[in-house]
């Protein structure tokens, strides 16, 4: 069915267009130029708030209107606008989009008053807006300021946001200023780390966003200049030949059909992943692929994400790779390896190579105690709500213990392996706490202290070497685990500072052993002592610790707040040291859960949340609980937190419904409710800023409304908002009267059921794009009357340019 004019404005705003960075155009072809583009970015309330100030100059001879198409930072919504007129600032009003457009038309048309300075900021796409400013007077400047609110991406204790760089203007567009940005982290001082594209910059100091070198192409083939590319790498150290791979990805994107994904092998071969289709947002899934014959596992692997169409951008939030020696990627043998250098922004497809992409901005977050959290909710109606949750774990969940006392309880029974090899775990542990003092207890049939005192690390290794030469570390019979724990507890009595017990055992104990014996033995340790047990784990080539709460002995360390870990290969000292950190302090929240709402449509909640990581969602829900709960385990202790809905973050959540393209299923009325709550530009709302008392001026734009100005090639685009040229140099469809009245025609037929040979003739008179008269000529009376009313309801479009025309319309 052809669309009537009434639906046209919103429909045209949703048409795909090619992104080209910011673009400046002038309605009257004056040589406008942007002379300043400054950005103040501040982290506040769990969001990034950008205040963007832009100044336009007119060296021409006539007052002109500036059309600025604006590319937005990733996920940003427009939440404010103001103009400066005669050294005073005037805030904009958020209005229904059509109302704002019509007011702007009136204010910028020809009239009898002195010129003033209205500005209209309206929706084009989730990451693209259109700003219109009139007048920019000859030999003068005009300044506007708009506010953007964007979500934060959190990684390893840093917030990551973006800002678009200036584009090289092409034929038909005007020069733009290179943006400068000043970043306020919202905390700390002049030493708070801030980076732009990896380079350190000083907080609260303007920095020019210069154009960086293009990212190099990796592997076979070459880059398509009409696509945007994101790359992320991970390293596999396990040797061996592989035949297949499973690639798991989490991509936040506003139109996944734009994307193409490839896995790049260490030798540079591109293996295409399954083609993405459909207009939905985001990608949260796994892809199984066959690898080229002879592919080796070891080396640097890359994931390439290509954006091959304009107007949608996103981020690669996470991805992982699991290799397999056979055709089944799920088969055991290679462990799943996650990428660490994420998120990575996915730049939008450029136009003519002019789009310089996004500047990547990293800002150290304020110190977090265990977990930072934000919860916003937006009520659309009784059964429709949007919920947004963001949680971020501390860069370090706990600090390293100071001046700790540690007892390593080592299994010296004949069923285990060499004692000195087991003690490599103790050496890796002590590398993290060189100020600690340690002792070793061996257990066989009985338990004994090796040195009888707590020693510095270097003194302990010397003493153990001597004991080994004296054959005191030889393996023997018996596995009296509880006796080793009991003796360690006694050794810690009277010791100041943190107290730790690390038990190394193969868990091959006598059949009469009961777990309660171990728990009871641990009670001999001073209050607050924490014990871990480490047992041999799966036979894998990479050294790592794996929590195992299901193990029969797990209740022993859990009684002290500790954990039982399985440990894999211990041969690499470097990776063993890294793995041993989790014995020294907790590095993740395990058994992580979010409770209080149905999460069926949310990204999967990670069961393990490493320190410095984040989890979040934006979902549409039939319920809006006032609070959510998160919980998990930090070592053996249960962690719980109640997160209450925050009204300020709820306002940001409402804005993000549009900037993250989550509004598609809403009705116009529902969109209006959400947009007003978020104070955001949307498909149904625009900002209009005016100086009080603004009226049509003596230098107003020609051919607007009922103005009598004569001619002008820009007449069809002035004030049309998202139904105009959209700043891309392409006119929307030229609709005919027959097409525009089509829906009204269908309604009249349905209402009156005329005979098959019915016929109605109307004369419709228009002045520019206004219907000024409808004259019935002939035809069935009922249908004629109905169609007359339908004609009066028409909204004519840009192509009705003539000052006055009479159109003869014969229906059907």
C-alpha cells in the first residue's frame, strides 16, 4: 500500500542513507563555514555527557540558513539545545516533531520583523541528527550548543567512549572545523589517566581530534574503501594442528544486517563466518567454521568485523575462540580463549572515504568498592516498560594482603608427585607478596613443620633446598590431610596481620576420612584465617586455576571463606604466577546472578564476573520492579547487593531507547511518552530554540508556508525536517496526488461499497504545498463527499513547488 502524506515524515526518516560524517550545507548557497567546534565531555551519573558548541560564519552577501548533519558518538542521544543571541543563551523546548517543524517554518519565513536566531534539531537516524540554524548573517557568526548523553563502556577499570572526528567536505558541502575536546573525568585531579586513541592527555585541557593513520589491513585480501572495519586479536599458545573453530561473539549494533564477520588465522587466511541477515539489533551467538587444511593453533588470531552500510554503528563487546583438532569444535582438547582488548568500536561505513571515524576515549573510572551499579526504568504504559541495568566490578576486588603469614600445607604421600614441584605453586604465590612470611607443613601419615618458623621468601627457598638435599621432603605413606591443616592452624596462632593456609594435595585420602574432620581441624587456626585447597585439575596445556565447588573437599576451605581450585599444568612459571594471583586475593565474582526480573530477552548473565569487567542490559519488559538484586561468591563468601531504580538514570535510559534503536516496536504515542521522559530528540520529537519574541523576519527564507517570495531552488527543502533532503544531497520521492490520497480512497471504498464502475472527479487547488480548495466535479454522491473530505486532509510534499496550481483528479 502506498503511504499517504500524513505518514510520510516518519517513514522518510527511517530510510537507509549513507553515512558521511558531519556535513554542512547552505540553503541560499552562501559560502558558510564552521569556525569553531568545541566539546566538553564529563562523566557523571554513570553516563557520558557531551556539551557541544559550534559556531558558523558567513563571509557571503546574504543571510543564510545552515544545515548541519551531525554524526553522533556511539550510543549518544540528543538531550538538549540552546542558542546564543546578542550575548545571551536561550534554551530550546522539546516539541512534537511536526509542531517544531511548522514553528520553525513560521519563524524563518519572510515577514516584517528584525531577524533573530531560531534553531531546529531533529531526528534522521539513531546516530544522526539534522541541525538547522537561521539566520547566519553576512560578516557575522551564529553559535549553537547541544547536549548529548551517551552510555559508558567499561573495561579493566576504565570507561570507554567516543567522539566523531571531522570529515573532509566533499562537493556540495561546506568546510567544517576540526573538533577540540576537553575531558572532565568527574573525579580525581590533573593526574587522573585519560587517553585518546591510546595517547595520554591531560584532563580538563582542550585536545584537537586530529586524524589518525588508517588501521592496517590484516591477512589476505584488501580493505573495501566503502566499509568500516574493527579488528580484535587474541593469542593461542597451545601447539597442534586444528580443523575447526567455534567463534562466540557479543556485538552491540543497531542493524546487524550491515555486518560481515571473518576469523583470520595466524597465517592471514580469512574464514568467513555465517552471513548475518535481518534488521534486528545486536549479535549474541556462536559460529562453527571449518579451517583450512594444515592450520596451526599457535599464534595470533583476529576477528574482523566489517560494517558495509551506512547509518549504524556499534561495538564488539566480547568474543572468544575455541579450536578443535577434529570437525567438532565442541570436542575437548582446546580450551575457549576470550579476547581481552575489548570493547572495540565498529565504525560506520564511510562515504567516498571522507568519514574519519571515531576517536576512542579512555577515562579511568573513580574507585569502585566491589561493584558499581545503575538501574533505570521507563514506564511506557501499564504493560510496557524499558529496564536498563549496568554493573561494573572493581579494577581490583581486594588489595594484596600486607605483611601476611602463609602456611603451605603440602601432600608428601606417595600417591602424589614430587614435593618440590608442588612447591612451585608456593613460589608463584609468594611472588605476589614479597613482604609476607611463610612456613611449609608436610603431611603423610603424620604432619610436620619443615622449618619451624616463618621466613622471608628467599630464606624459605634456601631452607627448602637444604631440606630436600637432606631427604626430608621425600614421599611417604599416609595422607593425614586434617593433621596438616591442624598443624598449620596452630602455627598461625599469635601471628599478626592477614593469615592464610594453602593446601596442595592430590585428594587421594583414606576412605575413613570425613570432610568434617578437615573443617574441625581448620578451627584451630586464628579467627579470620582463610584457607584454600589446590588439587590437580584437567589435563590441559595452559596453567590456570578452576574453581570447583562440587568437589568433595570444597566444604573445608569454604568454612573459612576460601575456595577449592583445580590446577592444570604447572610447567610455565610465567603463567603459573598469573594463575596463582587468585590464591592471594579474589579476582572475580563467581556464581554471578541477577534476580528480580525476567531476563529471557537480556544478554546472557556471566556466571563469572572478573574484576574490571561489566555486565548490562536494556530490555523491554511487562514489569518494572523498583529494585533488582545481584549476588555471587567472592572466594567463599556470598556477596549480595540490592540495586534500586534511579530516576536520573531512568531519564538517560529513556533517551537510550532511541539512540540504541530499541524503539521500533513502539507506537507513535508510546514513542512520545518515552522521548519526553528522556528529554531526547526522536522520530517524534525535535528541539526548537528561539529568542523570545521571534517572528517572521525581513530576511526570511523564500517559499516557506504562505510567504510570497519568488522562486529559489532551496524552496522544497526548507523546514521539512526528516522529510527533507536529510543533508545527504538526495531528494525524497516526489509523490503524486493519486498516491497521497490512496489511503483515503481505500477508506471511502470500505465505508460506502460503491459499484464496480464508480467514478469521481475532483479539482484540487494548491499554493505551494498547501491545499487551498477542493472542488467536486462529478461522480457518485456518497463517494464524492467522502473523497472531498479525504482531499482536505492531505499534506502535500516538497515537489508541489508552484505558487498556485489546479490539479484535476479522476478516481479511481
